[in-house]
C-alpha cells in the first residue's frame, strides 16, 4: 500500500508531448497524482503481471476526493486484464492517478500516460 512516484519522459523532437510512467504498482498501491492541466490530450496504456488485480485511473479536482475517470464513450477507465489497447482519456481533472486493488502477490503493473498540449 504505497504511493508510487512517476517519471516523466520528454521528447526532443516533440516538446509538447510527455510520457508519464508509474512503474511497479502492486496490490493496494496508488500512483502519486499528476497535475498537468495544460496537457489535455491523454492516452493511457497499462502493462504487467495482473494476478487478478483491478487497475483504474482516478481523477480529483481537490486532491482529496477521487473517482474513476471515464473514456470518450462514458465507460469507466478500469481494467482487470491487459489488452494492449491505448485508451483516450476524455475527462480531465486537476489531479489524476492510477490505483491498483484486489490483486495477488505477483501483481506488478506499469501505467503509461502519454500527454500532449496544443502548441502555443
């Protein structure tokens, strides 16, 4: 039950795009929330060893109360197995973070959030 820090990868050829990665989430972990409001374009992929875990992307505007974010079709961004499909995040909240719940002892999840902003 740890708060997992994220790393940010910048791309020299694409200065308006960042890759935010939370690595090694296990059962009960949450990711440290990001706050990149100017980056409204967001695509999410999740990989790893699932071991019956549920992974969700949560959002909050106050940093205290979180709820599961939805995709463009209104479906909750929550998974119980890897499917290697990038998901477009349409609900942009001030803070966003992944959560990992109900998994077994071998759960090891990496969450990748590609975020972009419109060029000024």
